[in-house]
C-alpha cells in the first residue's frame, strides 16, 4: 500500500504517463500487488517505459512484479532491472516468469539488463 501511494499514473495523453521512473524506491510484493489491482483489468494502456533502477525488488516480490507488468500492455521497455540484484536468483526469476504467465509481454521490445 505504501509503494502504491508513491507511484502515480498520469493521464494517458501525457509524456509522463508513457515513461515512469521508480528510481531508488523499494517495491514490495504488497506494493506491487496493490499497483496491479489499482490498474484494474484495463491496466495502463499508454505506459511504454518503466525504469526500475535500484528498487531493491526481493525474490518474494518477483511474481507480483510479473503480474504488475502484465497490466501494462503497451510496455516496450523495462530499464535497469539489473540493478535489483536480489531479483536475479532462482526464486526471483521463477516468480517473475510465473507472474508474467503464458501471455508474456508481446509489446516488449527491450529489457535492459546491462
């Protein structure tokens, strides 16, 4: 709930709505679940870039991250996911894959892991 309160989504017509930056803000499983629920079934149809630099995403939050990302159908790029070192474990990657499900992310053009 705390993370959901800090993450705002602007109206889809704005440039800011297409590029969200979450730099240096921890994302918990509870916060990501709240964000996904808040987006509803339609999700956020305009968000194209999501910067997750230094969000300290724990392995136990990975599935919730996947479910959140699925709610972003236009998402083309996830930036700086690699800075979330704890996410890159067997548990974290398995959870992320489970959260993304079979549908995956057809609009995704780039996933920055450098």
